[in-house]
C-alpha cells in the first residue's frame, strides 16, 4: 500500500510493512486495487477464497478453533492486529493467511456470511 501511496502522492501508512493496511477507507482501497491491476472482491469471491473449493466451514477446516485466528479467546493475539504472515497454522490449504480474524476486509457489495 505504501508503494501505491508514494506513486500517487497519498500519505503513507505508519507502522511496519509486515502489518496489514488498516484505517483505509473504501475509496482508498478501491484506488489501490485499481493501481495494482486488481479489484476489491465481491463478498462471494471473498467467501470462496476463505472456504475453498470444498466449502470448508472455516479457512483451516471444518472444526472451530479460536487458536487459529486473531480472535478473542486466543492468547496469542493480544487483542491487536498481527503481521500478515503470522499464524501459518491457520492457513487455508491454498495458502491464504488471516482470512478469518485479524483485520476487517472490504468487499464490493454488502454480504452476510452464509450458513453453508
């Protein structure tokens, strides 16, 4: 995100580059995605990435486990954002990290989580 900010004259985010980009509004996130040749995912795209082709209940599998995400009840999280490459044990089989917990993500459309 800070490379985008530098290239477009926007203010850089404070903090470590290992941390997720936080306090970015929708318009800023959309501009970043356009600059990077990407798009903000739809809610369905985000959920498909998190659940995978098999439709897992959780990114890591079908059993709840508060220790596999930056969630309340996980002593490792300390109630604050964690580095984007932390908690590899919670990765999806496809290798995505922190698709449950950590910081909120933008989607292009309002989406309520499905029960499926």
